[in-house]
C-alpha cells in the first residue's frame, strides 16, 4: 500500500507526467497527441493574438529536448513504496533535487513573450501583488512537489495583480530570462521582469493545451 506521505506526491506526479497505469501502444498515444495539437491549433486561430512584436510561448518550450522527468520517475519506482518506508522519504528528496536542477533554455532574441498560466502570489499582505509565480496548471503548488524549475516563472509585475484573481488564468507579457531563483515553492528557472498581465478570456476560449513533460 502506498504511503500516506507519498499520496500527494504521487497525485502531483500523475498530473505532471500523465503517467499511464498500464502500457499504452504508441499509435494510440500518437493519436491522442495529434488530437491535442489539432485542438490547440484551432484555439490559437480563435483567440486574440499577442501584440505586434510579442511571441506566444508554450510551456513545453521551456524544457530542452532530452530532459525526461517521466523516465526519472519510472527509475524511482515510487508506486511500490510501502507505508512509512525510509525509501519513500528519500524518493521525495531525490525528486525535489531533480526538479530544482531541471535544465533551462536560453532566449537569444530578447523579444518579449506572452505566456498563459495560473498565478501564485508571493508577496504577503493586502493590496495588489507585484511578485507572482506563473505555473502551467491550476493547483500546481498545492501538492508537493511543485513543478520542475523549468515549468515555473518568477514574474515581477509593473501592474499589480488583484488578489482575487489568484485562482484564474492570466496572460503574462514581458522579456523572459533564464535566471534561477529560490522561492518557498522550490527553485524557479526563469524570470520575467517588468511584466504585465491581462485576464485570460477562459469564459470564451479553452485554455492552451498543456502537454506534460514525459
């Protein structure tokens, strides 16, 4: 039986990697991915485009080819860890270390980008929030571990974000840099300084297709 200590961890891992409970044949998996791509292409045609000179950025572009968190998790074999086993605690430490060291990519053109995600407020208190983490899916930092470093972006906002929007998707626009920062949610591989935000029109359009890292 899986340890109670690892249940939140395993839930987050499944959300991140869509880890199948049994082997899935490659043709079926390819069909699902092709369907996702068609849905995403249709969404991009319907939703308003970024301002001129701003590039739409997708979350998977933030992870270099070849880095496979799914393969790392399979090697750990965390699904077979028993209740309160020391190996379970060590597995959490190994995952956090791997996630913190997730490799980043460099952006050489210095052009601003627009990224869709969910904000996590970093500055306490009341009033507008000027510092947020942007993550690819809702609830990403509720369970442990948080997403890998290359799937979180530290954003310093010019226009502060109202705190009642913390659970809603937003667009963030700005220049992104591969700058690694420590936060209470783990290491973050990217920073957007002087960013601006806008509410994503989720009532009218679906969210971008997030294809979890494998």
